[in-house]
C-alpha cells in the first residue's frame, strides 16, 4: 500500500501534467487575441500548492497563511503581516482598528476627519464613511496622479486625525512631505499599497512608512491569490487590534484550532462578564469575520516567489510603452514619476490633452475595437457617483484636476504576462490612431 507522501507525489505529478495540457499559454495573434489590462501569471507550482492545501482540508487560515505572512513581512522588512480576504477588507480593517477605544486620545471617533483624494478606488474612501468619519478631499497632480502635498497642511482642522491615501497606480506619493506633516500634527497614516507592491521611495518599499499599509491580491494585482489581501505594521498593538477586528472582534488572540495562548483562558474578567468567562468568547470590538482561506494563501506562497520577476517585468513593460509613446506628448500627458520614487507600475496612465484634436472616448473606443483593454482611473471623481448622494464630506479647494482625470484619463496594462510582441502591437495601434486623426485633418 502506498504511503500518503507517495500518493501526494503521484497527485502532484498529475497536476503538473494537467497544467501543461490545460493551461498552456496561447499564441498571441495581433488584432485577434485580446490584450488584457491585467491577468494572472502562474505555472504548475501554484496549482500543486493549491491541491496540497486542499488535501489538508484545513480550509480556513492555516500553515500556508502563516508561511505567507512570515515571508511577506520578511520581503518588506516589517514586523507584522496579517492576511485577510481582500484588499478592500484590508482597507476596512486598517481604518476600523484606529477606532478602538484602547487607543485613548488617538482613537478615531465619529465626526473626525480623514484626509484623502477623490481620484482613486472607492474602497480607499468607503471605510472612512462606514466608520462615521468625514473624508476631506484634496486635488491631485496631473502626471503623477498623487495628492497635492502643498495643500495638506492647510486642509487640516481640529478634527483631522488621519491621512489615508494610495500610491496611485504604483507611483509613490511624496512620502517625505506626507511624513513630515504626519509627525508635526500627530496624525495616523494609512498607506493604500494595493496597486504598488514592490514600489520604492528613496530605496525603501512603500507600505513600510505609515502606521498601517494595505495590499490586494486580486488577480490584476502584482501577485494574486484569486481573492485576498494583507495588512502590515511595525506596531504590535495595532497588529493586535487589526487581528481583533478581522476575527469577529474577539479579545482572544489564539490561532484557529489553538486554545489558551495567553495561559489564563478562564482567569479573565472584562466588561460586565462574570470572572472566568472563556477568553475565546470575549469580544472587545464590533468586528467582522474577514479571514483568508488556506487555499488562497497556498497560491500566494508560490506567487511570492515570483514577485521579484513580476516587479521587473512591470517596470520593463512600462519603459517600453513610455519610450514608444513619448513622441506623442503633444496629444497625451504622460506619466510622471515622483522625485525619489521607483515605481512598480500597476498600469500605464495617459491623459488626453485639451487641444489633442480627439477625445478620450475616441482613443479608448479605437483601442477596444482593436482588442486592447483599457480602464479608467477607477472612480475618476468619487464624489460624482450615485453612492455619494447624501454623504457628509469636505473638499479643500477645488477638484479641477480630479474632474479632468474623470473626463480625459485612461490606462493600458503593463502586467508581466505582456510580451514584447504585445507591447509592439499596442504601440502600433496608437500610431495608427494618431495617423488616422492627422490624415482626417482633425489634429492641430
């Protein structure tokens, strides 16, 4: 009779065989094959790891989750990593943790203000509203698409308690300027690093500057678990608070399947509970259940090994597109890198200039018709959406650039699955579009 390990080897061998048969990359045919804006890049190792976790049948967070949290923290050079079920949940947990009464005067309370931007993804802003806080919107710069740092200090009121902003499309915001303000005014900083895994600012990874940073492992991102997200922090107290809000709001910090980590499981007296009430069932926060499954983490463990090559591929693809499109800067505002930044790009942003002779809709329709996927800069201006009807928020100054982005900005992909042939096809389509407009006499 075969042992479990012998059977495993046999199963894994079959999984590899299946991968080579069913997941082989298809040949790219210009004009016929779709050019995705993003996508999963993987091999048989992710499938084998996924099957390995399924054979354990632990299902909830387990050995693969612990391995990923340890190795991800080591990669970034931080103390703590906590996995959750999505980047959006990571953002919710980051802000919710700061509402804990245990933080004393630093606790975020209803009516407190959080500085952010309207040009971004909604789940950077939504947790502010969901926690009964007030978002304060500041405009962004065209080109970098990051917050206008020179306006932050003037936007601060006596209710301002935190700054919560993303490194837009992988382009780090001015962390020197933001950190100076954070320290001067004793504010919390949450870095939404969901689109910027692997980006650096002055040689240090983004996501390691603020009090908490968030990450997403949704398929378009720098590494994937299918769904999944993470939070990192160097503050052990914040780590405990995030863990509590993630795990039902409980006071206990035992790992799933473990008991009595504190050594006094039946010796607590908290709230109005009787002395000795089981610590595993004492709740110190109004929390959620936002844990990751071990099957997701198993995929992430293998993706993490590929992450350095993914980052380099994104940088390479960005450079190829930039070099090919810079001759069209008469028509487009090209991406600008923040000083001191080394982006790990999520996509290639382009803003159509006012006097281009064509609209964003014109170029986007042309690219889509030629099977090149495009995307907007997420919400464009979140305050213009139906979801913001009746929402209490404040704007410092106007959002002129944010509205410009809503109307005239789009992006194409740079993800690692894009080959040189695909990049050349994208550039060819841009060239054909511009040539068409010139020949029609519609361009200045």
